[in-house]
C-alpha cells in the first residue's frame, strides 16, 4: 500500500472537497421532490466539532479548548455543514478554529450563502435564529424554519393570530449593526421582517423535549400548516 499512500499525499486538499460538493449536488438534484413543505428543496444547517492529531501545526491553527490544560488536550476544528434533507448528502461545508474571533457557527454559515438558491427552505437549530440570519436569507429568496432562540421573548397575545399558539409578528432591525457587518449590508437589510412564531407541543413518549417554539418565514397557514412545520423540523434531527 506504499504507492497508494504516496499518491494520496500528492492530491491537493481542494480536490476531494470539490468532488464531495459535486457528488452532493448531483444526489440532491436526482433525489426529486420531497413530501414536506410543498415539495420545496429543504436544506439543513448544523454545526459540530472534531478533534485532530495533537501536532504543533494543528495546535497553532486549531487551538484546543481553554478548559483543557496545555499538553493534555487535542486541537479542535469547528465545522458547519449544509445537508440535503431529501437524500442526506453534504452539499457544502465550512471549517475553522474552535475559538477565536469570528469562528462561531453563525460566522461559518455566512461563508456558505452561495449554497442556497431562491425557493430553498433552511432548517436550523436555535443558534441560527436571529434577525440577521433570517433577513440575509430572505434577500436571497430563501425561507427558513428555525428553533426560537431562548433570549427572544414570545408572546402569543400579540401579532396577527393564525391559530392557537400560531401568529405572525414583526421583528425590528437592531439600531446598530454587529461588529462583523459592514454599513452597506446593514443599510440594505429591511427595517422590519415578518416572522411566524409557532409553539409545538410534543406528546411522543420518550422524547426529552416537550415544547418547541419555531420561527419561520413560511407565513401562509394553509400552504404550511402547523402540523407540517412540526414534521419538517422533527426531520432536522436526522442531521445529528
């Protein structure tokens, strides 16, 4: 196997990444129309971390967690991937250090905007649920279905009522842009966006989560009833 190993070492790092993207895109196109959300293409975003060999070069590029003492831990890489819900293929991925400036999952997701096309629906956990992320996806003609961020207060007595624990409210753009956002992009985003908030009560025996609040730009309750939103978000768990 010596010649094989030598040949593999000569492969540029970008080649397998490019091949993986092409294979994923081909599988996603050939998978056909799915049964959820009117057959629209659904893409799942999710983040994770992986440990790496404990070499000096890896420690410099991918520092280990501060909770581990020097010499006792491993370098950690953070990953954010875009998956096709229909076939499970990875369509795009971004990686970076576990810690440091602009190394979080939302920062990595912003580098993957080109992987979303008009008409797509993005499924994501609460970490991605913010005015900025929803507004930037909407600029590309992309809808989202996200778990509500715990810091955002939900009051179903307000807004335009669509049903029990189902309403549409207005999210207002914050007065100042975050430090990573340029002024031009900030000015281009709308002052307000309409977001549908839905509370899902989980009555499945053995499930740890009993209540889930979702935020989505799928505002039409007839085209996207609550039960279907719940089924779509439950399918997001396959990303794990």
